[in-house]
C-alpha cells in the first residue's frame, strides 16, 4: 500500500473511531430531585450521525436527530421536545437531559457508563401477579393497581391509575428488596418494593412516598376498595344532546362536529396532549383502530391541548403525529388549563387522555378515562378489546336505531 492509501485509510479510521467508541448499550441514570433513576440507554449510527434510544419495556424510544463530534454528544427527541447533551470522558458520558413539560422545563443530570450484566440476588420472593394499592388521589380514586411480571429475581411492573400507567418499571432483587425504575425519555420513577411479614408489599417511590399493596384477590376481605372503573369515571351532563366541538386544525381551519365528514359516522373524540405520556401510549392504538374501521364509518377527532408556545408553533405535536403515523383529525383545543372551561358538557373530567364514544347520532354512548400501556399486560389487552368492541357495536347501528 502506498503512502497516499495509508493516509486515506488512517483518516477514515480516525473519522469513524469516535462514533464507534460510543455505539452499543449503556447503563444510564437521570437524577431527578436528588434521586438517581437507572435506565437502559443505547446508541447506534455511523460516523458523526448518531441515534440514541431509551426504553419502555421492549418499546424503543429513539431520537429523531443526533450527532457525536469531538467527544460531544447531542440528541433530540422532537416528539418529546427534549434534548440530551453529554460529553464523553474516560469512558463515561455526562451531561443533561432537558425536556419541555406542561408546567415548566425539566433539566435532569445524565450519566452513563458501559453496560455490565448483573445477576439478581438470591432468595427473591414471588410477588408476580395483580395487587391493589389503597390510595386517595386528587382525581377521586381510592385505589390503584400494581401489575407485576416476574422471572426469578428479575421483574417488570407497572402502577395503573385511572389516567394510565407508569410505563414499564424494570429491575431485580438485591439486598432483600426489589429495586425497579423507569425512564423512557419521560415518566422518571424509582420504586423500591419489599415483602412485609403479613405478605403485603411495602413500596417506596422516589425515596420519599410510601405505599402498601395487597393481593387483588385479598383486597375486599381487607377492606381495600376497588380501583376506579375508567368507564364510570367521567360522564356528560345530558347524553341526549349531541357532543359539540369547534376548534382549529394545525393549518388554522375551523372544524366542528357539524361538518359533513362526521354526519352519520361513529366518532371518537379524544382529549389529548403531546406532552402527556399516556397519550403517547394510546395514539398508535387509535391510529390502528382508525385504519381498520374508517371505511366502515369511523372517525376519530383528537382535541390536543398544548402549552402556549406549542400553540404558536406546534412542532412537538407535528412530530407526535409523524411518529405514530396519525391520519385521523387533530385539532388544537387550547392550553391544558383551559380544557375544563372548554369541555362544558363533561362531568368529572380530569384524566389525560379521555375518549368520548359518539354514536351515529352524535350522542355520547361511553366515556373512557385514561389508557394503559403494554406494561399493564392483560389490562392493556382488555382496554384495546373494549375499545374495539364498542366501536364495532356502534358501527352496526344505523341512524334509525341510534335515535
């Protein structure tokens, strides 16, 4: 090989070496309010072009753009309106993760080192199954569900509330307790779980909030109330009235329930926001439902309530629509704090998302609060089956029977 070829080979290797040095799986943490929350993180790509992924169980949440040059990593997730900036030094990535949130911007300290496989500790108790957590929430709930999937000392779990779940909390058994965590670019949580002498679970969230949980089949005998039924949490003042909406689409054109495209159709009116993690859980399912039944008379209208800056330039919402391939109607409802005043027909509406099922006459037949993710297992599958069954039933009705 001559000198020029040697130089070219050297320059090629030099240009790709920095990227190759960070490709692969990392053990990462984000620090939230002084609590270190472990999470899985992976980097891929070639040259200076890099993609980073957080995880919600098996679901990969990948950056929409990114690069790595001169030891500096920059990644963006447009559908979260978030950004990771970190520097590589001595094999450790350190920096910050910044995300625009509904109330304020969140900035978390980020640190990652190369992944190292760790075995769970011995003697893990069996806590797999369904549990009930007694808890009086601001939404009027008296209990939550705790869903646990266990394989020996490894565990995946989720807390399911009326508005949705925490995403997949994953971890293992060590030093007499299960240590679980979640961060998928959103929903940071650390959960420590130990078994009490009476067989109940003692739970510590983010190092400060304590809960207990009892086996779901034992909850009634122990006086623990049932979790809220999402089908009976929210209603409407008068189900005999047509459900009304009138909001602009992303191009500024007004769309109303009286438009021809909705007449004689089954319509799902979905209250959502691109800042809402549980809305991200629901969107791909709604799109699949729409694709399956649109030719039979189904329409879906998302009323998306966004922060003031997003209403001026709904960049995150556009990225949300692109990520999930949304083809159904999306309207700008206003700011989240305005939703209560604008949804005047709703009773006890306080969950993001919430879906109103309208028959062909425009009247509300069902209101479903919240939506679980795949981390909720059978309860997630049941929610999808319920939505599908209700849509199919409403589609079978004609205008005469609907009235």
